[in-house]
C-alpha cells in the first residue's frame, strides 16, 4: 500500500507560528503530539530559501509541496 505524501509549504508566511514535526501542524502554544519539548522548525528557518534544493530524491517523493 502506498503511503500518503505529507503536504508541506515551500515558503510559509510565518513558519515560527507552527510546529512542523508531524502532520498535525500545531500552533506553537498548543502542541498536540505530546513530544513535550520545543517545536520543530520549518527547513526554511534552518537552511534558508533554497531548502527544497537540498533534499534527496527520496525525501522529495515523501512530500507534496503546496
């Protein structure tokens, strides 16, 4: 069975407002996944505007850019 691709924005307007660690995309102040720590940053916050170009072909197949 083929796994559904994770929808992921290329350039979110306010990436700092969301936890990017799972498919729930929780607001920073109300994380539901229970990881109990800080939010996961969007790659644009860590790598920069060209973050998508750094992905491997395997990683690109796992996500759908929106």
